[in-house]
C-alpha cells in the first residue's frame, strides 16, 4: 500500500521537485534497522529472549541476537555474552513497519509533537530512539515484563539530508519544522 503510494505519487513528485532526469535517481527507502541492547541481559538471558520475542511481534521478523565483542570488567561483561538483538527490514515488511510506525505507534507516544531534524546523519538516513516498546499495538502492557527501548534507523538512497527529509516528509513522516 505505502509502496504503491510511493511509486505512483511520491516518486514522480520528487522527480519534478529535485529536477531529476531518471526516476531511478529519485531517493527511496532502502531498509529499516531496528536495534536494541539490554544491559540486564548480562545477568539474566531470559530478559533478552523476551525482548527478542516482542521485537519479532513488532517487526514481523525474527531478530538476530548480537553478542558482546569485548569484555568490559566494569560492566561485568564478558566477550560472547548475548547482549542485544537487531532486525533488518527490507521491501514489503519495511513498508508495513514504516506505515505502522508513522500512523499508529508514534501518535501513541506521550506529548508527541513531531520528531527533530537532528536525527539525520549527513547522508540522508534518519535515526531515532523509542523509549518504550508498548507504543506499538502488538505489545500488551500487562503481558510485557519490562519496558525497553529501541533504535530505529531508516536508511534511504538519498545523497544529502535535504533529499532524505523531502522523501520522509512526502511519505508522511512527522518531522518538526524547526
């Protein structure tokens, strides 16, 4: 649905706005990476398993478990201990997640007034943090053992932040004007 909207309306509009000759040079969504790291997983691996299960419900795809690369004695962390999980969404699942994020989850956030522009990385990609997973309707507040946050990175084919911003605004992403 969102992919068809992009191809029929957003891409031709951006082509004219950015003065491109070829439709293939118009910025598009490439992938969405959802990542979380739980410090409690060092003591209790069950916390990470529960978070991975909830992340699978949110994204519709099984997350990959990430392990610690280095041992850090101050944090009682040894190399190889499972510490986080990540999901990379592409194509249909990416568009479905983006649609749910923009139209369902973000409006459920407390005191939501839009996202800041400072999340752009200089290459047209946008990264944002979500503090609680319960903003997604798939997660029940009563069944969730612990609240945890996640980072969501929206990777685009845009070369600059301005192009990435135009693309995300055209797709309905709630960016603030300031």
